[in-house]
C-alpha cells in the first residue's frame, strides 16, 4: 500500500473506486466508534451543520468544525463525538472509496486523520451523495466528484505547507514526471541552493529528489513494458538512463526480474 498525499496525486496517474455514500444524523446517538474494527476503505466525512472530535486508537485528537471534510485512511481505528448541532437537518455524509495506482496498488492519502476546509467541498459532496441515491447508483458521477474533490484538495497552491512553497515549482516538476531538468536546474528554478532544495524536498516527500525521480522512472518503465512494444534499449533512452545495461540492472534490483521477464509475466 502506498501513502500519497493529495498534492502528490494532483499530477499522478491514479484511479478511484467509489463504494457508497451514506448520510447519518447524530443528534440522538452523538458518538461513533470503529475501535477493534479497522475501516476497510478510505472515507471522507463531510460535517453538515455540526462539529466533531475524532480520536484515533493512539489517543490523538482532531477537532473539526461544521463545513469541514474529514479523511480517515483504510485500516484506521477511531471514535467520533458529534456536537454543536445547528438544527434538525444537521448530519454527516460519509463517502467510502478506494484509490489505486497504475499497477493496481492500493493508495491511502495519509496515515492519519486529516481535516480539510474549502468552500467548494460541499457542492462536490452533494454531487457524490446525490449520484448514490437513485434507484441505480451512478458510479460515473460519483467517480467524477471524487476526482474533482481529490484534485481540489491536492492543488499545491492552496494546500502546500508554507515551508515548502518556496520549492513549489520544483515539486510540481518532479511530481509531473519531467525527467529533463536536473536537480541543480530545479533548485535554480526555485531560486534556492541545490543543497537547500534537496533538504526541503527530502522533508516534504520523505525521500531525496534523486530517489523520487528514480521511482518515477521505474513506474514509467513498467508502463512502457506493459502497454507498448518498445525494446528495453528504447525505454532506457526515453527515460534518460545512461545505457541499457544500467537500466536492466536497476530494474532487476528494484523489481526482482529483468524488464523482459516483467513484460512476459504481467502483460
């Protein structure tokens, strides 16, 4: 399972699988718990006219006000207490879904409960919830709403921590899969030193920019092997490896088999 934040998914090739949408009213019960029963899917919860206090299994508390969107990843255990109800229509809308990368590996957006606030979220929640309420759910509309929501949350300009905005252009370039600009060139693009760019990007992504780029190359190599007839030498050239032998050695070390074996076994 991969952990990719919304801003990382903003320019990433992924797919979503909506499961269902459920509106619930909490004025009578006020609490929910899945302790001992990990969530089997990712979930967005929109607070319509009420607030909530979420507490995970480790005791970490997250407070969310009305109009907020809460995200909890697949496998999370938590309790929720709802309060500050505005009126009888106060409710939550829970949207269960899954995310996959191009290799069908499951993705979670965070490894903790997160809260998002944006004026455009409510309309997207209503779109997804409405698409699930017909006699036959409209999964195309639900998918469209989920893609729009994740894109909204992933807009780097609005969600990137202030600390990392100075290297935003370099982050966007790396996350887009552009392999033509050197790390030094990315630093120049952001008007910072190369060492400072490497330091900030390492804090942001959890790995150094060169390793991030190598991971991107590997993902693209898999796509070429599965969906084209390109030879390993041609793929190595397209992905700017120094030569074919290095590409094949790196691929085998990372995947456990040669590029041709990977193509044969997975196509």
